[in-house]
């Protein structure tokens, strides 16, 4: 099994001033760390419901 994103890896993720980006968690399919250009970090979960793709975002600070 792949290793999950660690606290150290999340803290080390630096913002890209040009765009937001996502870092997938290799241990949990569909879980992503979202890093905004402002530096705000949040978590997103991509999943399927009723055969349609959906996304749940947990807001960051």
C-alpha cells in the first residue's frame, strides 16, 4: 500500500502564485490536498454517486 500524505508533506506544500493545484493522497483513492494560490489549503474528495462524479470539499484556512 502506498504511503499517505504526512503532516510534514502537507505543511511543506507551497502555493503557486499562478494557479491552484491538487496533490493526490496515494493511500486514499479520491482524496486530494488542494493548495490555492493564496496559500490556503483544503481537502477535497472525489467520488461517484448515482453513477455521476461528485466532489466534496472541506474548507481550509
